């Protein structure tokens, strides 16, 4: 009986020692992975976090490790992999705050890779989820950024204004006000060839469009006036209509390209000079 009790006691002590050693291993592994992450050595950090996840049979560190792996991939511009691990972090979360953090990172990563429809879907789900009622302003904040990356600068202005982000709101409004109207450039060139190019400050292109349309229009009308019907039809189809159509298509393209340049200039400023929380 005494021998049996001694064996049981030995077994209990052995199990406790194994657990303590195991716990120490996990802590040391976590510290190693975190140190690599802080040193921005993301590739090696991913390896160590994955090793921690593999051996963590008690699911003690799975949320944190998967979340950190997602951040590593995000900082390395591996956005699809980042989203995968943020979803795994959400699955292994322990409370509503961890779920919220995981979902917000999914939104931010989708914004960065311009999957704006997916980001909007997640934001809408979070907005209607009662667990996140206390985070409504933060949800609106990231919806504003999603509008920015969707080139919906005016919508972003209204949203940021509503939550008190006045500086961001003003930047969005200024960007929107700089935009050229693609429709105006196109349809004004249909009425007066070259006008859309003048509107977008492409003066040489506008002069050429106006000149070619006047010249080919004159050739077409002159042919009909001289009763050279076949020449008039050929000139109209092969020259005048070609330059007329090319004129308003060029004006439309020019306005769209100018708007892309304006958007990119603002995004560059936001990324490199403006101090705020960014995707």
C-alpha cells in the first residue's frame, strides 16, 4: 500500500514537472517570437509563432500567435495570407474584444489590397452586431478609409466629419473639390470638340482636336456641296467621325487620368506625412 502511494505521488510530481517545463517552453517560445517581431524580422517571427501554435495543444496561445502571424504577413504585403491568419485568430478568440480586433484587421488588410466590397461587407456586419455597439465610431472610421480607397472622397468627408475627424474630413473634401467631372469633359467635347481637353488643361490636345474636327468637317461639307456624295460619305466616316469620336473619348480618358493622379497624390500625403491611424 505504501509503495502504491509512493508511485502515485511520484507520478503526480512527474506530471507537474512536465507541465511546468512545458509552460516554460511556451513562454520562452513566445518571447523569442515577439522579439523577432519587434525587430521587424517578420519571416523568422512567422516561423516561431507557427511553432508555438503547433505545440500549443491547450489552445492557450492560438489567438495571439495567429493574430501576430497575420500582422507579420500584413507588414510583408502578403495580404491574402494575412487575412487567412486574422480569420484563424477570430476563430480562436476568447472574448468579444479579440473578435473585434481580428475583424478590424481583416477590414484594414482588405482596404490595403483594395478589396473594398469585402471590407464594406465586414464593416456592415460589425455595425449591426450588438457586441460591438461601443465601437461604432471606430467602425465608421475604417468605413471612411474604405471610401478613400474606393475614390469616394465626398462620402469619406461626410463620415469623418460625423465622428469628429476634422483634419481627415477636410483633406477628403479638398481632394474631391480638385476632381474633374468625367461626364462634363466627355459631353462638352461632344458639343464643342476640344472643350473637354481645355477643361482638363490639356490645351495642345484640345487645339488639335478642334483643328482636326474643323478641317475634316469642312472637307465633308464641301464634298456634299459639290455633289460628290460618295466622297462626302467616305470623308465623314473615315475622317470626321473618327476625329469627332476620338475627341470626346480622349477628353473622358484625360479627366479620369487626372483624377487618378489627384487621388494618388493625396494617398501619398496621407501615407507619408499625415499623422493618424492608417490601414
